[in-house]
C-alpha cells in the first residue's frame, strides 16, 4: 500500500497544470481536493487496491522486488483480512483505509488472488509428470528383486523360535524348542532347564525375523560373557561374530541399513562351555551365563528388541539399496518427484549399477539356473523378460521385448553380462523411473497407482493378475484391492511416516534439557518418549474404529516403568510399555503427548509460539510465512516476575508481529500447563497458569478455550481440521495436489470421512481407490 502523500499526487499535478494555464482557479478554490479524487477514481474495492496497494503488492498481488517481494496470498478469512487491513495497512500510514473501504478492498483482494479458490482460478492445479521419490525407488527395487525369491508367509505369532541343545555345539542333540518373546536371559550358574540341560555346557539357536519400524541404520547389540554369533538379513555372513572368545569383552555391535515395514531373517547362536576342562569334570566350577539381543533404532538409544518386532518365521533375504540419493523436493509441503537434477540422474545410475551387480552375484539363487545348465540362455532371457515387465508394471510389447531383452543377448558369450545390460537398461528407462510415462490410463496404471499410493512400491502378483483379468474396472473392485493392501506392513510403515511428518517430528529433534531444572530427563527417556508416541499412533490408527478424533481427545499414554515414574503413573520401575491414564486426566491426545510438548519447547521453558505454530500449520492447515528475521526468546532471568505467557505476549506485542502472533499465541497458550518436558503443572514459579486461548474460524466466529481439552474438542469437530488432515493424507498418498483432481474433491472426501465416523483407514482406502481410477494423462 502507499502513503496518503502518494494518493494525492494526481490532484497535485492537476492543480499545478491549472495554475500554469490560468484556467478554472475559482472552481479549484471551492471544490475540496478529496472529492475530486473520488469522482475521478471511484471507490470500488478494485479501485481502492489500485490506488493504495498495487504500488507495493503489484497489480495482481504478485509482489514487487523493492517493497514486498512475496505474492499476496494466504488463508486469512475475509473478516480477519478486513480487520488486518483496517488496523495495519498501508504500512507507512496504518489506519487510513478503514470502515467500508477496508471491507471493499479486502473482498476484492480475497476474491481476486488471495484465497486458495482465487489461486486455483488464476493458475489451475494440474497433475504433473513425476519420477519415483527416493522412498518409492528404494522400495521398488527391493520388491522387484524380492519377487524372484521363494514366497514367504509371516504369521501373527511374535517372538523368536528357540532350539535348545545340551552340548556346546548346535547339532542333532536338541532337547526342546519353544518361542521366546525376547532374548534377554540371565542363566547365572544354572541352565534354561536344569532337569534336562547341565549348567556347565549348552547351546541355543534362535531363528525368525525382525520387523523394522522405520528406515535407516540399525545397530544390533549382543551382550554375553559367553560365545555368540548373529546374522541379520544375510544368513551366510554374520553381522556379529563372537563365537571364538579372545578377551573379556561382553558387548558386540554391528550395523546394517533396513527399510521400514519389512521383516528380515534373523539367526542368533549362543554357546556356553567350560573352557579348558572336560565336560564330565565334576570339580570344574560352573561359569555364569547370560545373553541379551538389543538394537538401537536410527538416532535412538539401545533397548532389548521388543516382542512385537520379532516373529518366529524365517523369511528370505531382502535387497536393501545402499546408494545415496539427493532429498526429494518438499517445497509444496510433501515429497514429490517433479524436478530432475544432475545429482538425481547420477544417483539413479549408481543405484542401477548396484542393483545389477547384486542380481548377477545372486543370479543362481534368483533364477534357479546353474552355470552348466544346457538351457541356461533361454531361461535367463525369460528371467530378464519377467524383470522388465515387473519393473515397468505391465507386459512388454514386441518392440519393447526386442529392445530391452533380445538385443542385449545378441553377440555376447557371457550371459551374465547380458543380464547386467538388461538390468541397467530397465532401471534407467523412464518407464521404470517415471509414473505413467505413456499416459495409457489402463488397468495396469490403476494397479500401479494403488501400489505406489499405499506401499510406495510396485504392484504385487495379485494386483497384476487383477489388471490382466479385467478386475480393476469398477470402484468396488479397486476398493477391494485397496482394503487388502491397507493391512500390509508396507502400508503401516507409510502411514507411520506420514503421522510423524504430520506431527513435525519426522526428523529426530534435539530434546536436550536444562540439567538444573530437569536432571532426571536424559537421552534414554527421550528415546522412550518417541516409542511411546509410536505405540499410541499404532493403537489408535489400527484399532477397529481408527477414529481420527481420538488422536486429539484420548487422555491415555503408553508408558514403561521409567516414563511412568517421571510422568506420574503407577507402574513398577521395570514395567514394559503399556497403555495407562496418568492423573490428573488433562491430556488431549497427540496435542499434549510429552514427546511433542518436549519437542516444541526450549531447554528450560515451554514455547507457546512453537506449539501454536504447530497447531496452526499442521492441525488447522494454515499457511504461515516465516518471520522476517529470527528473534531469540526473552530470557526468563531478565524478567523473573513474568510468566512464560507474559514474556511471549511482551515480545510479540509490536504491530508487525501481531499479524501472525494474534492467531499463533492464543493457540499455544492453551498448552501452557505442560512444561518443557511435557509434565502437567498448575503453576509456574508459584503463580497459577493461565491456559485460556481463542481462535477465529474461517467463517469469522471467535471460539474461546479454557485449556488444552477445550482446544482439542474444538479441533476434533472442526471442518477446518478435517480438511487440513485429509489434504495432507491425500498429498502423502497421491503425491499430487488435491485440487488437480477437481474443485470438489476435498469437499467430497470430507463428506465421506464424516460419514465413515472419521475412520482413518477408510479415508486412506478411499483416497487410493478413487484416485487410482482417475486417468492421469501427463505430457509425454
């Protein structure tokens, strides 16, 4: 906006012209200047904008390099926008555009280019050609290779299958077998079964699989004073080999990268023997024996591997890509593959080479073809054809078969080289790297949309069979497949990652706290809190109701003994994680979960600003611009008489701050009863905490809250919250803008969400199924 002095420039120019010519001086003397401006320029919202706003914000709100470089877009409601203009605009003369003028110009700005609807009219969203994201690429190559291994079935049992032997060797003298929930045994100077096994010498072999809840580098730890060996994923090469003892070490570590939502084969062998004496020497002293199998998840502290992450079924090895990739573009709030860089191109080449090397190294296992088989060449050709068809998610045409397979086997003596050529050519093809490169829009595309939407990976055999037999044509058919796929661990892993993104804790935050104030809060407790949040999400999302509202309303937590002592629940100090309801019952779901409250806080104090921003952006879906510059919080020591709420109000009191903080602060203040480590409190520095807050809805209604539970109840029933959640789930599944699928797509999904009692899993299935049937014709 411009100052009043700039507004009167046309009148001043007219007056100088008249004075120079000597005409109409009497007329000028009796007609006030402002009336001339009104008569000449009019007073519609568009005209007011042109006079007072366009010089800074641009003719269409595009911004100007000198005054305001950002586009004039946002999600303030019309009443809030009107109020802001009347109070704060123009910046060099606030308060000069008020009343009816403020209402008119706000209505024009809101409808012309400010609101989301206006932005969609000006630049309609479209479905963009996109390549596989990093997550999709890694999962796709894992499943591409895994399809050539023996199919495996993972049952519902949890724990590891243990075989117990009465000698130090693992051979045919097994005494008994059982499923152990965990590996954490202190035999002391006894044995697993004193009646059947002598304490001096015995061995145990545990086998099964381990389920990785998140993607990253895992550290496995074996603790024993005896001998042990551990295999993870690769059952030919131990990850930890301490079977031959040569010192006094009792702890052994090995690291391996794993992908989330997948189970990996695991074998642990343990041997206890009396060294240097004969087995039947009764005078030999019985040595102590113990064994524990632990892991440290990415950026977490070590713990005994929980029972729910173990299964007694021994599964095949999985290929896990090691080649690094540049991060995906997240400029619009979600990961997408809409841009190509030299780094990404190089990464796909490196990854293709790694996969090709692995395939050739495991060729006999993957194909069942021996080096001296007389029909080796045709069988390897058949393998390559299957590889290409699975990678491309559809049968090959004759021309494609000639290009990708047959031509690579011509004039080669080494068939391994031919296979390597095929793998490299297929994995560098746009038909693998991009989704729907040809824009066919057939049943195979429907299958791929489902699998990438729900699994971030390739279609499985049942899905491709359904495509081939014409069973992916109707909504019911596609929905049936989506419901089947939603129970797969890969879908669970994808949704888990989404919720951690939604809660803004996908990156492990630094939870270090002031040791003077919170001496008992340590790294192990921070790690436990992340597990606590993980278990709560697992419980609520995968319950029968899967009720989104309970994410905001439940007052229960998952706590173990260590957390229970800190957060006021009655559990033994060594208790495993379990669902409890601490007193007082002031919790409001994930909004007040200690992990989030600790994350959105400073080292010594809470942070209403961080908490308010989280609610505004993630839960309400509001767009907030970052502040023009970073301001450190006011130090509590400088204002010891003020509460945290009062310090924040003081620091953000300038008019330039209130544009955002008038909305942010009242939301964050409702969470003030939870301190910097998420413990409930009623006082701060001996003064009662004021947890009142307010929010002006998009319809202009002012809603007031007495505290966190009032806020949570409003959010759980608010269409704003539902829309924001649905939109973020949609973007996570489809990797495309929701408005590109029609102006009413979000509204229709919200209606279905409400009709389904806000069932999260039903929402995920509906989004995946509905969008899978919509053709996504993209530029070739």
